[in-house]
C-alpha cells in the first residue's frame, strides 16, 4: 500500500509533513514547528504517531516536539548529531528505519547545520533546509564544499522522479533569484510562471522533483556554463560559494 504524505503549514512559511503508512496507520511527523496543527491531523485521521524525524535543530523545525512527546508516549525521535533534546536515536548516513511497514533511510546533508539529515521514504525526500524548490539553505554551520557535496553528490544521485518536500515556502524568491543568474533557462521560466499561479490560489509549490531541480535550481547547476558565466567562477565549489553570496546579498 505504501506511504502517503500530508503537508501541514506551520508558523509563517514553514512546512511539516506527516508520513502515513497506510497498512498499519502508523505515522511519522517531519520537523514539527508547532504541536497543535500536527496533533489535530493525527486525531482527525485516527493515526498512531510513532516517529518524529528531525532534519536539524533550528527552533522552527523542532518547536512542537515537546508537546508531541507529551501526547504520544514512546515516540521515537530520529535525527543526526545536532543538539536536540528528546532525540532517542541518532542516525548515520544511509542508516535505515521503519515507519510501520514503510522503510526509510537517512542521508547526511550537512552544511546548513553540522548534523543536518535528509530522509528518503518511499520515493519522497524530506530535505529540511538543505534543498529548497529553486534554492538551498544558508551555510550557517558549514561551507560551500559541504553544500556542493550534499546537493550535487548525495541528493543528485537519487532518481529524477524523487519528490522533494522541503521545509519552507521560499519558492518565488528562490526562482526570482535564479532568473537573475540564469535568465535564458526556459525550464526556469515555466516553473516560475507555474509557481506564481499556485501561490495566487493559496496553494503550496511543494513538492517538486529532483529532475525538475536539476533543470532550474542554480545550486544544482554549478557545473553549467550559464552559472559559471554568472559568477565568474569555474570550479563547482567556487560557483556554489559565489551563488550563495549573491543570494545572501539579496
């Protein structure tokens, strides 16, 4: 039967996700910023919350954890080596876990934070603040070499059809920046038009796919002539660093 994903808006522009194993009705929550909306969905669907999957330690990704621990005794809390109170199991790169009858694995994607993890579950990638639609996270605890390895090594090795569930609704700003540095990219223009149409309806722009991201996300295109020309750099890590500096300056 596989797993179903439900998106739960959190705070101003965050997303949390419920991963529901249809066979057992067990569920995992990814990055709960708030307790209330997550627990309301759990109760409404009659699910058993068994896992919390935390990509990293920032409060807008873990702020609802304590409330969920109080409501779901025995909750298994999985993360990397970021400092998060309540973690019951720290996962290494490629280490597996199960939500009911659904298997998942952790992917180490450090840079935004030192211990940032992404989770791959039934063809869906939950990548926190590493990969966004059309962008990537800030290099708070890492550097351009780590982000290049995470995006263009670890995540780029996954199939094109992998669905991308990221932690924020940053798509329009990301794609507008991408258009500045890659103005002749037709896939990017089409994606930007589609994203504006979705947001006008109040709909999320998530998920995308890794195949799409490779076509228009500048941080996954650091080896292309267009992005080398835009940054004046040639080496992929130098292009990554220059792109992030340009994006940070606005």
